[in-house]
């Protein structure tokens, strides 16, 4: 077969073999199938995980290594950053100190403690004796 089907969403991301959304520049990691019905089934499965996605089938030709050739206009302008790279702060001086994070959580803890210590309602709730 001279083509395969890949799945893309409205953010110009492509479904990977691991069911993650990637930028599509690494052709070896893309989910692909020669069968349109398999691609449609995968599209429905991916859409049930996230109903806000608008997933489309994209028919791609194969290169000499039998990898999909994704058209340049289907790729996003900027590559996606991996999750482990996205969580790294490039400027560690801007990261909050551990004391600051604790102080920010204190108002929420105070509010929770206040709710727990509040007096029960003065009138019994229906069904209670």
C-alpha cells in the first residue's frame, strides 16, 4: 500500500502510538494504519477520552522507509515541548521558595478548619432524629 492514515486534531497535533498528542515531526512515533476503518475506530476512541477535540483523518504517502510523509502545512509552526521539559523553570531564581508556597496554602487551610469547626444547624435536617 502506498499510503497510511494518521489522526490529527484542531491544534495541528498528531496521535502517537502511545495515544499521546505530539507535533508530528517524529514520523516513527505516529499512530498509523493502512485501513481506514481502523483509523476511524481509533478516532472515536481518542475522542471519547477528550470530547473537545476535533479529530480528522489525514491520508499520508509513505517514504522509502515506509514512514508517513506528513505535509508541511499540516504541521504546527512550533514544535511541542515534552512534558518533562515544560515543567523545568529556565530561571530558577523566579521559582517560589518553599516557604512562599506554604504561606500561599495557609488561607485555604484556615477556611477548611473554619468550616469543620462551625456549629451544626440549629434545626434538625429532615430524616434525622
